[in-house]
C-alpha cells in the first residue's frame, strides 16, 4: 500500500473559515484514500501563512517525528513560509509542496528549493513559479481542482439574481462590486454574497458602510459562509456568478457555477480566464472585465441586465461548458502521478 503523510493548516475543517484551498486539500486526501493510499493527516495549529514561533515549533515536531524516507505532501500555506524547517529534513524525507497561491518571496524560494517536487493547482500557478524561481520544470506538476456534477440552476428567469461566493476581503473585490452596483441602481437586481466575514473585519465594516451610504441594504445580503444544501440552494437560485477578484490562481467558484450552467462575470486576472474557459465551439460562458475597474464592471452588469438575448447566449454557453469540466478523479490521478515520481 502506498503511504502518504499530509501536513495541513490547522483550520482545515473549520466551518467558519471555508476556502478553496481547504476544500481542495480535503478532496485530494479523500480521493487518495479511496484510491488505496494510506493517508495520515497532520493538521498544524497556527495562523498560517503568518506562523508564530509556537506554530513553527509544532511543525518542526511533526516533521521530526516522521520516519526516514516518508513521502510528505505539505500544503502551501505552511510550506511556503518555513524554508528552514523543510531544509532541515529535506535529506531524509521526500517532501512535496502543494502550492495554491505563489507568494513570490525569498521564504518561498527557499522552501521550494528544499522539496523534492512541487504540485501547482493551476497551469497559471506553475508558469508563475517557473518564472519566479530557478526550479527544474520537470519537478513542477499541475493538478487543477475538479468539480462535482450538479443539476442546472433554475435561477430567477429575469437575470436579476446575482451571486458572489468568496471570503469578504479586499483581494476578492467586494468593494469594486458594490461600487459598480451603485452605478446600476436603476436596474432590477439582488446580490447575495456568500463567504466568511471575519478575515478582514475592518474591510467588512467599510463595505457595510458603503452599502448603507448607497441605500443598497435591501438589495445586498451578506450571508456569511454557507455549506452543503444551503450553498447548493444559493447556486441554484443564481442567474449570474460575479467574481471581481483582484488576483486569483484558479477560482474554484467559477467551475462550481459552470457545473450548474450559471454564467460568470469575472476579472480577467491570473488564472480566471483559463478557468472560465470556452465551449468546444470556442464560446465564452461568461464575461471578463479588467480587475479593480468599477466602471468596466458596471458596464458589463448593464449589458447582462439589459440584454435578454445575451443572457440566453451565455446561459447556453455555460451549459455546454458544463459538459467539459473535469471531475475530482482527474485531480487525484494527476496528483498521484506527481507523488509517485517524487517517491521513485
């Protein structure tokens, strides 16, 4: 039986703090176990990627306790900020870093130099790592997230039900979205924002103030994190996913929406254009706008809200794109290849 140790951030299963990275980690651990691997998880408490000395010490103890020759997959929130801890064990452990979001700093450079292999969760991330660091290309693998099949969303039938699924934080662009929506108050729309509210409290407070000042409180709802049936219901009720992120390596919520035939309006940044993708006929299942550009986002929202033919076109494209999405079995197969090469 193939054996794997997985080092994870301590909040991996915190329902108040869902994230794409945590969801990815949980799915690959389950998928590898189902495929016959012996998977032992080590969740390390701490404020990753800003670990205090006590968190670093806890990680050092975990690494020291692993047997010589062990294959160890280390989540990037942990791996990218602990080059010294990884280097101390790089000679006896087969370390593999799982990078969701490149940091582009000296600590990450040292960490990735200490590992046997790197798994990036998107082609955009792999390309960025190869540009930034002197890594042999054959050591950097790609295993993009999969998505579960889902029933097509019913939506509102009017195009007015907008959905944003992301932690309410500056880098996700909620402030840009609220400013854009403030310019289209003469159109009918409702926005549901699903995601944790505790990560940047000051940003959330300013956002609420902006919503109140714009008299948008009856049109914008901040639900906090949702999961399971509640999250499924939010997608099912949506006409359009809006993802105005300032930076994104992949954007799992985009494929979650496309799996339900929901078109996407997103920033043309990072890996998002690749994630949105195209149908087999070459059609975009949504719209792309420049990041941090409320005027461009407002223009795109007006197009969506005003043009029923456009909405129908994008909806059909999203349904066709839905049929081309990879599932989590594909992700597990790709990461299995990387792990086997690292253990050879």
